[in-house]
C-alpha cells in the first residue's frame, strides 16, 4: 500500500497516545480536485458578474409532460454533443423533485442513492404543466399557491409561493454536470465546439481574465487546466480516478430566507455560519463525507462521521427545505448575498442530480415532507431511552457484574451496560474472549434479570485470517469490498490488524449477515451462539474507518458490487451496515422485537435503523457545549435518536464537568456515558459527594421524565417531528430565536431546558419567546415571557439543570426511583399541570409494551389531558387514539380498540397525583365527575393570570383515584 508497514505499525501502536487534532490528515477544499473546480467556477462567475450565463439549456423540441412529470433534454453549449435528461416531478404533498442525468455517455452515473434513502416512490400529484416558449410552469397545492417555473434558456428552476420566489436553482449559473470523457478529449477539441454554441463564449471572455478563446473555448466556464481530472494525490495516496471527472456543481439560492440549518454532521452552531462572502465565518465549505476524525475540532465545518444532505432555509414567512440526494462526497458553501437572502453552492464528486424541494411552509411541514421521503425514525425499545453505561472497556464478566452491583448498591439507575472491542478475541467480532468472558449467556442473563440489557460492538472490518469463520465465509461468498483492480479483496488496517470489509451493497451479504445473529440451534458452526435476545449491537467504524487509508477511510477507487467505485457510495456505506444489523436483530426473535443498533456513520434514512452518537468528542466544556447544537441539527435532519458521549470520550473531566455533562446528556434522546481506554474510570458510583448524589438525582430525573420522552419518540416515529425542538421550530416567526441553540424544548411536552455548559455557573439567562408564564421545575418560581421575547434569570446551582414548564402544558411523570425502565411499567403517573395565562393547559401520554411491534396492531394507550377554565377548572383525560382521522395516529393502524391487550395490562396503573401550578384561587372543593370528593392541599402564590412573578401557587391533588386508561374529569371548584 501507500505507507510502509513499519511506519504503519508504529502509527497504529501510538494511535491513542500521539494523535491530536490532525487537520492535515483531512482534506481542505483545495486538496480535492472537484471541490477546487467547483469553487473556481463560482469565482469565475463572480468575476464575470451579470454577464455570466449558464451554458445549460432545455431543448424546447424535446419537452413532454404527463399529469405529474415534465421531461426534456438538456444540453450545454460547451459540449453540444453531450445529452442530459431532465425531469421535474411534483408529489402529492407539494414536494418537487428535479432529476438530471447524462444519457448515452461513456459511462453511467450512480443513480441508486434513492433506492437506499427513500422508503418508497412518493405519490405524484395530478397537475397541468403549461409549456411556453421561454419557460414551463405548473401551479399546484390546495389553493394553487405553489408554482414551479422551469426557464428553458438558460436552464433555471424557480419555486414560488404566493407569487414570490423562494428557491432558485441555477439562477447564478453554477450548474455543471461534468460529462464522462476520454482522456484526450480536451486536446482534440471538436470542430463544432464553438460553432454549435448559441452564445459566443467571447462575450464572457471579455469580462473575465481567462486566456484567449483559441487556447480553450470552455475555459471561461471550466477553467484552463484538467485540474484533478484523471488522478489525484493526497499526501501519500493516489486516487486513480479511472472514470475521470464527473462532478456536479449546483447553486441553490433562497432569496427570502436568511437563516439555514441542517446538513449534519458538523461541530458547529445550529444556524449555519457562512463560508464565503466578505465576512465569512469559515473559510472552508461544509463537507459531507463520512470520516473518523480523531479528536475533532469543536467549531469547524470539517466532515465528521455522518452526512445528511438536507438543508432548512428559514425566515419569519416560511421554512423550506432542500434535500440533495447524493451519496458521494459533497461540499457546501453558504453565503448571504444580501441581508435577506442565502446562497448555497453544492459541489459533489459523482452521481446524478436528484434534488427535492420541500415547500414547508412551517418547520413541522418540512419535517413531515422529509419523513414521507426517507421515513420517520423507528420507535425504539423503551429501555433504550434509559441510561447507558459504556466504556472502552469493561474487560470481563466479573467487571460487568461488579459495575452493575455498584450501581445497585448506590441506588443509581441504569438500563444498559456496553461491551467495546476488547470482549472479542483478537478483535474478531462475534467471538468471545473466553478467558475473560467464560460464560456470556450467564453474564447477559444476570444483567437481564431486572430488565436490563447489554450492547456489544460489532465493527465492519473482518480480521483476515482463515481461522476466523466470519471472514472465511465472507471471502468464500465473494462479498468483500474489492481493491481498485476490481478483483480480490481490499485489504487495510483497523483494530483487528490486516482486515477486509464486507460489501453490504452485495445482495448476498444480507441473508448471510442476518444468519450470523440467528439463535443457537441453527446449523452453523460459527454463528454467534453465545448470545441471547438481551444483547444488542453497536456498529462502530462504519464510515468506514481504515487506519492506513486516505483520511482514515477507504480508498475512493475500491470497488463495490455492481462495479461502483467507493467514491459513488461512500456516504451511504455505513447506513447499509446499520440497516442490515437492525434487520438481523428483528429477525432473531419470534414474534419480532424492536432492535437497538447504535451506528457512528449515518446518512439520510438512517433514522429508520436506530440511534447514532456524535463520535469521539473530548472531555472539554467546548465539546460539551457544541454537542447540543450537533444533536439538534441531527434531529432536524431526521436523525433524532442521537446523543454525545457523556463525559467526553477523551480526557478525564473533573467532577463539576462530569455533573454538568450528565445534565446535558439526560436531555439528549440517546443518553450514554462513554470513555476512552486510557481514561480513568468515572462511573457515577465512583464520584465523591455531593457529586455522586447529584448525578443520581439527574439520572432519576431522566427516568421520571421517561413518559415524556417515550411520547416524544412516538410522535417522531409517526410524523418525523424531532424529539428536541429548537426555538425556530417552536416559534417560527420569532426572529430572536433563530440563532438560539443552547436551549430547546423536549418533544411537545412544553418542557424547556438549557443545560449548563460552562464552569462556575450559578444562574443562566433563558429566552422566553412568548407572552406566557413559565415555571421553574425545581422551585415553582414563575417567570413571564413577553410577546416580543424576554430573557429571564434562572438559578442554576450545580445540583439542578435549568428546566422550565411552559404555561399551557401538562407533563406526565413517573416518580418512583427504580433500577431500570422495565421495573417502572406498573408505576403510577403524576400529572404536572402548568396553567397558561388563560388558565388552560394540554398534554399527552403514549405508552405501549415498549419492545414488540404489537403497537402497530393497536396495542397501546394514547391519552390527551386538558385543563380549561369556566367557573373553576376542569382537568379532563380522553382517549386520543379513538378520535377518527387523528393525524398523529399511525397511518397503518386500523385495529385500535380502547380495551386492547396492552391497555388491559396497565389497567391498574393510577394517576397518583395531580399538581396544578398557577391557579388563581384556593379551591373550595375538588371532585370527580362521578361525585367523589378528592383530597388536596394548596400553597398560595403567584397565579398564571396577571403580571406578577415569584413563587407560583401549587395545588396538589392527592390520589385522585383515576386510572391512566380511563376517561375522567376532575373538577376544581372555586
Ligand atoms: C471508536 C469509537 O468512536 C469509540 O467510541 C470506541 O470506543 C472505539 N472506536 C473502540 O471501539
């Protein structure tokens, strides 16, 4: 390979110790030929100013339409002999899809990203295209408020709402689909290259500083040289680029939207800082290329482990989305040409053009539109919402047992204990290191005895030794990724030394991978016999990470099934592993149970297969802070089951930092502490007081709020609305909130949290976006928001996380401290009613068995609680699932009945307490609709109505004698 073996061994041996942030290991735009070309194209267009004109146009004679699709041929005046197909489709929900591909070329561009990312071919709208001389248009939507205009020459696509332009594609003329060519082509320019062009390039040359026309008639657009066309060098690696140039450049402008979010994964703010223009915050574009970045920077547009090419553009008027469905490396420049607008420039290495325009117009609409395409997130097993204890490594069954015992001795809850790579003999996944784990089944069963689970790591690299049956069989089946030559097995280095990688693009790999997880008794000698259904899977290193590869990943010219180069599929590769492992877990039990698979790499659609985490963060305050916008950003891009390693993967956080990190982690959908093998042990039971008690209380708070989390996960799994909701999602018209990314709401519960991510803090400023009372979770202090927004000061001593109930919310909790989630199944519920300024409130509770798919057959309960006032206050519980046509009911669900099996199993679960905050008057009496008088106590204080702040009134209704499965009414009489 490209590195001497001794040098390689040395660097691997030293990996954990000497590698720091090594930016030089990773490409900048100028290290990458196609990115350089894309940026240079933009620079030439900029220099040419208004005289710049895209060479791409639609051939009017080729236009045809049917009820939903517009077809045409596109050509470029630079290469008139090359043909492109162009297609625009409108879906039933108003999403527009634009596709362009080279036809009849020397080779094919990769067009299978959609097959992996989309859940189905979306239904198309019936519409009427109006084909004119200059453009083709179509109006659609409920009131024909949306319009797509396709300008023929130059090609430009404009999406309008209410007659106003919201998205303009190729308005700046940066569209360029480099066609396949033979190496000599540029030298032998076709005779008619100039003549066939409708517009003389001279006009453009006059305005630029390009070389004279005779030298290269396309230089005004493509540049002078074949920059990085035929092969590329990065440090010691050569990319052979057998297909030559095939990159794709595209400008997408939002003339009326000046904030953009999304395109994770980057360690940066939620509202994406600019990368070009006079005041650009970053000098590099955002890079989407799944990479294992050791000790990544906490503020950077550098690529990380996942890539979701979905962008939200937002303004007080509307939210719209762009989903650029491409699997190859992509760079995105962002600038604000004016204070009101945003320009984005997408530069991808290979693949067809396949772009979706998501019309919104609200953030929730965009979420739903995106979920219709790539699927909502899977509803995970309920236990996976509990706390996960991980480290590299719990080294033996004894170690596992002791850790679990120590949690129990200190009364600290946890749900899952994890095994990192050292459980596997020589890092040969599936094979237990029997010296340390002599009886894995016993170990797993002991942990599972109180409903807890285990997770073990399985990476995609297979140790290349014939005695390792997993490798031997994959090799025999011919399902390993091939080197650039296209034959044999690609060989690289990872944890297991010399390794090969399963090619999950090979259809034969799927049944085989599934078979590895089949329970004992199958006719296999090497399947994972020593496991039970209580152990789940962690798919790490699936970018893939290749220690001796360029940028620590696979060479781009490696070959996958179907002859595709790795460059064509890189960003999808990790998702396939996640996908098939989750299918393997589903199929190992009958009836099927929900899988749990944590992946490091992800792409659009990964949300259907499990959770992800933000990789190898560092134990610093900076990394703790950036973890929040990273998780928010994943969430708005569909990947809502995500979290950051609590404590930081690297380093030894002090107790204060660890406490704050637990608080931040407890408010992330995926809540796991993890640590590098070289760090000191830092399990919560090892902390000194008062830190240990504080961490215990934050873990208990997580468990107390599990009903809220589960309800939010369920909504995400049906509608695609993220579990953590940033301000712009909750208050899309409040411009003050557009850049807020350090506080957020938990599902639709009305809980607003702002984790502390700095040392020595005793209070925080929280922004309240609306004119409602907000109540401190711990102190019952009432703060008032304002119509135009207002900051309030909330105490944040180390033992509390700043957490407010928004007035108008009803929050269900379970307040009995338990060791694990399953033990809470029959625990009673407390309702916290936080009244709004008109004395009303609303909340939801969704529960099911938490592990099977019986919920899809109608086995669940889904309640709505409301509080409303007219002569006293009435608190009502009703069955939401029974309301016909309810939007949030799973579309597949046809069989719901209120007395379903799950409802029966929890029919004795009571509401044990109702706490009402903000009542104006001490009640006279409280009774149920059936006349039963209830017991209560009242502490006077500030009411929800009015202007005062201070400690609010607290009414506690004790044991109201109602059940969670029942309809009931509690009357609070004045
Ligand atoms: C890299 C992962 O990011 C980290 O979490 C894990 O502990 C190591 N691989 C070892 O498996």
